[in-house]
């Protein structure tokens, strides 16, 4: 599974929770695998994590409302911005300002050895003079974690969310169309091990994707006809396990396996065009290293295989990669690089194809002031299709600044550049877009 979101706050328009993450395509929106710290442990300096993006700043966190054993943090965000290419077009480009409302509430309860979380969030965007471009997203999630022993923990949870597919997704319908909404429903269970010298997890999740039909739009942005998206509905059952072991003061090794069963609701995309029901396997072996407190990383290399129930569809196999490197330039600056290679698929209206996605990203986080975090980064990926010669090359860059005025009030500004170049597919547009926004969030 791949993927990080590559468009600005508007294009994401999908909720972010502490439980489940968003991703790059509808497939990548599947429940994220848990993050397991390397057995070497995160780099710290006198008890403070050196990773600027993950650092807890207690004096800037909102004070929750306590009702018995339950802590509640409601919040409301308001964001305004401008999208230079609302419909991700190559010609007849249309830019529009927008206004977005972002309500949210988080509940947490710590009871003995158990932690229970419930979160509800939403994003509702409206565009000037373009009602068909409205985007409504929401998420409701619940999870519980129980410490069985000091070394073993168990977790279970569920989420239902209506999300908006990014327009640079390889599966997004071509032409000028309204936003594509899909409902993602997930249930999962996980077990964790942390014995100091050894860490790992095992997980099982079931995720269902229900795509809503969208509408084709004319040159003015008015709806002129429906576009069937039910051909993309599917269910994924996935199991994963990862085990890491320390073999020295600065080195650890890990193995990881992921098995997925993917079942599409319809057997055919179009007459004679088969869908991609089948199975996916990924295996990785790798190392976690931290030669000092300034550098740490993990590198995993292995093999992926995507097979299909339809005998006429050839399996896709190749080298899998999952790597991340962090450099703590100073206690106030963190540099991050990541790379991955995985197999996915794109389900289009009259075509479908498996593809190999190769990605690389860089990011810098700078704590300019204790309440002011500035982040900048870039992302580049290539989706190489296998059943026809299409190739998508996507470049993205962003700059973000977030300032905490108080425990309750945060302001942030965001500018993002996206460029997609599509080769060998005249039905899919290449495009360039710039999205800028300014947001304000108040948490009680």
C-alpha cells in the first residue's frame, strides 16, 4: 500500500484521525498499518524526541474537558483558499476560491490498563460559482487498546469515513467531472510485542470501499450526465506481521509480511474488460540503524506479487522497497527522506490495469519558535501501467507554517504545487495546479 496525500488541504478534503491515515489512491486509503518504532528506540535528547514533527509541546496542547473518566476536546476550523486548477485540466483551466469548515471532536478515556478513543471529524468545502465542485468528507472512528502485560498489548477498532478522491489519482475518471466520493469502512484487530530487544505486531483488517457515482460537467461546470463508479467497489481482507530484533547497540533487523485478498463487487469493468479480484503478497527484510543521535533510519527490501482470479490476467511481480531516513540536523531541524515501491491497480470506466508505483519524498521541519513550526517538502512518483503503456509522473512540493497562538487557537498557512504528466493516454489530462490556503482552528 502506498501512499501519502499529494494535493493541498482542499484536494485532500479527507479527514485525518489519530487512528487511521489517508493515502494516495482509494486503495491506499485502506487502514494504515501501525507504526512500530525501531528496536533501537527513537532518538531523544534529555527525554525530548528530536523529531520536530512528532514532538509533544505540553504547554501548547488544549486542556480537555473532563467528564468523569472521559477527556473531551471539541474543535472547529475555518479555512479559506484558492485552487488554480479546480478540475485538474490541461486546457480551459479554471481557478476558484473556496471556503472550508472543519468541525471535530476527540474523546479519550484511560481506565486501568485500557485506553479508549473516539473521534469524529469533517471537512466541508464550497467554491465560488461552482456548486458542483462541493466536497463533503467525514469520519467516525473508535478504538480500544489494552495492556495485557508490560510487554504485550492488544488493540481493536473501527472506522467509517466518506472521503474525496484526489484528482491526480491514477483511477480518477478523465475529463471535467464532479468530485468522486467513496465510503471506506474498516474493522481491525492488532497485537503488539515490546520486550526491549524485540518489537513487533500482528494485525488483521477488513476494509470495504463503496464508490459513489459522480457527474460529468460541461465547460461552465454544470452537471450533464452520470459516471458509474460502482465498478470500483471492493473489499480487502488483509493480514500483516512484523518482527524486529536488536543485534547491536546501533543496529536491528526486521522481517515483515503482508497478505491481502481483494474482491471486487463486479466481475467486469465493461463488456470483455475483467476486474481485478485476486490476491496480493509482499515480503520485506531489512535493517534499522542509528549510528548516533543525529541519524536513524530503516531500509526494507523484498518482493511483491499481485495475482488475479481471471487466468487471462498475468500476475505482476517485482522488487518491493520501503525505506525512511531521518537526519536531526539540530534539535530544531529534522530532515526526512523516504522511498517505496509497490503494486497497485487503477479501475477506469472502460479500462483497467495493474501498475507499479515507485515513490520518493523529502521533508524538512523547522521549529523556528516554540509555537511556530515551518515545514517544506517534495514528492515524486511514477505509476507504470502494465496492460497498456500509460505512465503517470507526479511531482509535488509544499510549504506550511503553523503557529499556536495559545492552547486553544492555531493558525496555519499552506501552499502546494502539483504537476502530473501522463504519457501514452490521450483520454487522461496532464495538469499543473497550485493550491494555497489560510486556516484558523479553535479547540475548547
